[in-house]
């Protein structure tokens, strides 16, 4: 049986791994540099609007998750497009990988809020942005708020698992939005027992 969340994760990670490996290579891969620049200019809510990005966004999704003809974008297309565009924003001018496996959105926001705080308390502005994004009911507003958070993560060098994010964005649209929000909240308020100061970059197969 198809597992859409796994296929969405795989599609996003396949594109992002190629982009990340090329951008961080020495010398940088010209294709990765050009593609990331185009992605940063793209509207994260409009998959397919730039023909030059079709292969990056749609090339790894299986047929059953692609739309047909003139139908609107499918939840999978929207989720992968948003994740890849947000990754491009996140990686800009960073020399370390910003896609790192195993770091959920709530965990990344926790790290971000601690780095932006001048005390032992979380930064209230960061938490407020996150909560506002979670409460959003419209896709464009939610993705726009998420882009703002990702921009802050870039400035503080806080990485994120973009395969997991793509699956979360798919689930928000089609199956279990309350469950996704609860998972983000749990990530925000939990410090894993085995948490270390560094994370391993995803070099293998998606989860």
C-alpha cells in the first residue's frame, strides 16, 4: 500500500540532499547555486509557477501524488514545494548544512528561542511567532509565518529536518492537523535524553 507521508518525505529529501550537497561542495555546484537562488525568489505557496523549478519540485513525487491536467495543486505538491523553497531560504549564505535529519520544527523553535534570549527564559517573540503560525487557518498565512521563522533560524544557524517538515505540511492538509500541532508542541517542550550539541547531517535514505 502507498504511504503518502513517506513518499512526500522522500521527494523533499531527494531534492534537498542534491541541492545541499552541491551548495556545500568545494567548489560549489553551479546548478545548486542557480536553483537555490530561483527557489528563494519563488512563492512558497504556488507550486508549478516557475517552469525552471518543475524538476526540483515535482520530479521525485510518485504519479499518485501528482495532480492531473488543470486540477489545482495536490497537498503533496504543495507540501514538497513549500519545504524545498523554505530550505532554500534557510541555506542562503550558510556554510553548514541547514537540513539535518531528526530535528523537528518544535525542537528547532526551542533552540531558536533560547539563542535569541538574553536570559534563561525563552524568547517570547520567537514563541509568539510559532504559536501564531500554528493557529493560522489559511495555507498562505501559515507558510508565510513559517518562512519568517526559517529566516530567523538561518540567522542563528539552527537546522531543521525538511523531510519531516514536508510530511508535517502534507498531514496538516489532509489527515491529522491536530496531531501535527500536538507533535510540534511536544517537541517544543521536550529535551531528548540523548540530545547532543551536534546533529548528523542526513546523508542516507529518508526515514
